[in-house]
C-alpha cells in the first residue's frame, strides 16, 4: 500500500514538470551576475582597509561603490564615517581586480 502511494506521489510530481526548467535548467532566481559580487566585495575590502589603517569607534555612515573600469574591474569606494559634519572622516578607496581574479586596494586617500 505504501509503495503504491509513494509511486503515485512521484508520478504526480514528475507529471507537473514541464519545459526547460525540469530538464536540468537552473531557475533564473538563483543566478547572480559577477559584477554585483565584485562590487560588494570591493565595498567590503575598502571598509576593512579604512578600519585597518585608521582604527576608530566610528561607524560607516555611507559607502558608495562606483565601477570606473570594466576590464580589469576597478571600483572607487567613497566611505564616510559617522560624526559631526566638520570632523567627519571621509575616504576614497580604489579597489582593482588582479589578473588572477582577486581584488586589491590600489589607492587610498583621506578626503576629509
């Protein structure tokens, strides 16, 4: 009896499968483009670099990532820390992709 129920359940599930998605194709929902991951990684690397060069208890108030070149990928990250406007620490960090696909900090400037 259990075997018949299990076989019936499997048949109904397989019968509901139609099109390319059931033939081994991956759904679009799980696909992530590489530039998004690199931009997020560049932001994270820039924030880590700010804290390692200038240890502080201030938090990140704003961090904007702008891709400045595509091949190899180069990003400019504008990082602003919390604090009074006249005393706020602001950094511009350039992060570039190396030939082996890793990211590295190539420029670090304190804007304020």
